[in-house]
C-alpha cells in the first residue's frame, strides 16, 4: 500500500493459511455428516447441509 492509503497492510500468507484451515475444518464437518447419513443417525439439518454442498460443489471452490 502507498503511504497515503487508509487500508492496513495485509499479510497474504496469514490470510491464505486461515482460508486453508477453514477449508479443512469444513471438509471434516462434511465427512462427519456423511458418516451420520450412512449410519442413519443424521438430523434434518445434517441432510440440508449435505445436500446444499452437493448442489453447489461445482461453483464454490
């Protein structure tokens, strides 16, 4: 950023690590939901989340 910029300096490596960490956590959650669906113990909310991620998987990376 320039010296007159009002935006603070961004640590891009830190932001990338946070994004990757969130992706890993999301993947763990989806795997747990998939396991519950296979076991037959999934709640309505689990099924809703699972179906939403399946239909949007091609668009969201």
